[in-house]
């Protein structure tokens, strides 16, 4: 069986969600399928069963395929480190912090890592569904590409091109991409998917004919716009969340500092019809909110300094209602934060925190990567994971006293009992819901929509399944 790759005419065209849907569709047809993205750029990551770190997007795709996530699904992950540098994670472990130029200088070695990961997956799975990155025709970067032309040529993938009609210029984006596309990638192109269509589908019948006849490529489907409110890959996707505000009882202020990471901790809250969640990107009074959430941060001390500069630090100090911190946000609640070896910053640095927790944070290598069942806040068997370099001696996992609570464990609010009890202390009228059911319904509902509007049979024929 041939591998499949999904490329896009641009970033945010819908590659991630289409791969997710295809993984579920193929898995439901009895195929042993795995997702793959050679290189991802995201601060939103999770820990696999091997104790390795990969993008949340590939974890979502693995969940859709009903398999355990593996570091092989995302062999190269880049996390923004600020000031033009990135943290390079290879095979799920931190390699080093590098400038973009230094990263590109080692691209040949990374290509070998990508080849090895893909080959190992092919030994264990019948079908690999690879996701491209951005556009496959960034001509100035083709020799540095890991996720597009390199994958298509190295593994002779059958290819799908996704175009986002919502942003406009869909014909130009498809035509231009086809004209500039690598010959091997173009020869193996199964067809085009027009994504995020709103309105009456019949109005695009002529458009479909134009693409097929004038561009010489079939349209595999026109997918209606359907938001997916779980595991968004970047901050732009986070802005596109659609909240269900049917019965909002509690107003939650989420501090969206520049280094915000692990946005998936917000999924369960933003999907909750009883919570109004607002992202706070700059100074504003917080008195109208019932709770402040400090989420994860890739650059904790830098974001703490940003809070002080914005005036939000003082605002939170004066906030006489519940404050909850997760990972980097949890560390900010402490007295002092020390990075003597410049683990997370360009230079050795120290900064005073909110002093809500009588503890000190010390940043050290290696990064803590753990996943499992935790005992937190008197609850047993809370599923979650840790990704952090900061160590706390007194309260390494969690803290709760009065209005102030926090934990290093991501996924804490996914636990229905904890979430329900916590928000009932803020408003006794809060009822709660079952997040796992909601999450599965989101995945299956999106996959069903794709299956209803995509020529799956044509794809399977190209893969030599039919």
C-alpha cells in the first residue's frame, strides 16, 4: 500500500484536521494507520508513552486512528525560544537551542532522522498519512524542506492538495501551487480538496468544473466549514475557537502571554457551555471575572516580565478571587524563579514571582517529560503529563491553599470530577459535563463530515487498497 500525504496551498488550510479525519476514516475501515509530520513548529506539545515530546496535533491524529502516540509520528519539533532562536526537539528529546541559521545548517542530518522514523513506521503500519507544513512551494526553502517535497520524493507518497476557500483567492492559490509544484509531487497528485466552504454547495459546482477542466486535476471534495474545538495547533487556531455559551455561569480570564504554550489545557474550558472564557492579551481590569487562569508558558520568566510591564501582574496581585496556574503559570505563583544556566533564556536570569506559593523555581536540564496517573488535590488516578525544566522542592506537583491553586500536570481540567468540584466552589450552580464524550463526538463528527463530502473511494484506489 502506498503512503498518503496531505499538503496545503497555505498555512491553516486544514491539513491537520483533514489528516485527523482520514486517520479515523481509514481506521474505521479496518486499516492499521498512523499519522506523520516530519517537522512541526508548535509550542503545543504532549508526552508519549516512551516519555518523548511531540506536537499535540500528531497526538490528536493518533487518537483519531485509535493508536498510542509515538515520537516517530513527529521526529522533528521546533519550539519558539524567542529572539530568532528555536528549541530543537529530535525524536522527542531536546537536542539544543539554535538560531534558525544553525538549524538549517544541520538539515541533512535531520533528513536522515525523518527517513528513519518514516521507515520504522512503515514496518508497523499498513498506511502512513503524512501532513505537510505551510505551503509545498516556498521556492526559497525547498532545499531546507523536511515536511513537503522531501517527504513526497523520499517516500513516493500519493498526494492531496488542500485549499482554504474562506480566505479568498482559492483558484489562484490552487493554480499557483500546481504550477510551482515539484514534478514528482505533481505526478502523484490524487486531487484537490476545497476546504471551509460556507453556504449552498451548489454554488461551487462551476468552480469544481473549472479546477478539473482548466487546471487538469480532479476535485476530491468540497468540505463545509466546521470548527473543531480540540487540540488546536497554534495561537491563530486558538483565536478561532467557537464557545458554547448556552448557560454561562462563570467568567474565566485566561492570561495569553506571548510565550503561551499547551493551549490544549483550554479546550475543555472553552467547550464548556457553563464557562465564559476570555483570552487576555494585554492590560485590562480583571474585576469582572470570577477566576484567573495562568496557563503554560514556553518562556516563563520572560512572560512574567511581560505581565509586570503590561500592568497585569499588579492586577492579579489585587485579584481577590481564585487564581489557578498550570505548568509555567504554576511556577509564576512562586516567590522566586531562577535560571542560572540560561536553560530557558539567552542569559542567566532570576525574577520574583507572585509570592502566592512559598517555594522557589530552579530551571535545570534535562527537561522533565512524564506521563501517567497522578494523585492531585486528593483525587486519585488523574491522567496527565509533565513538560518542564523548572523544579520546585516543596510543591513539585501541585499546591492548593485558599484562593491559590496550581499544578505542573497538564490535562488537570480534563478530569471531570476535579473540574466539577473546582468550579462548584466558585459557583454552586455549576453542573459540569463529560469531556471525554464531547471530545470523541468532535472527532467522530468531523470525520463523518469529511467522509460524507470526500471521494474516499478515489483515494483508496490511488493507494492501491481497492
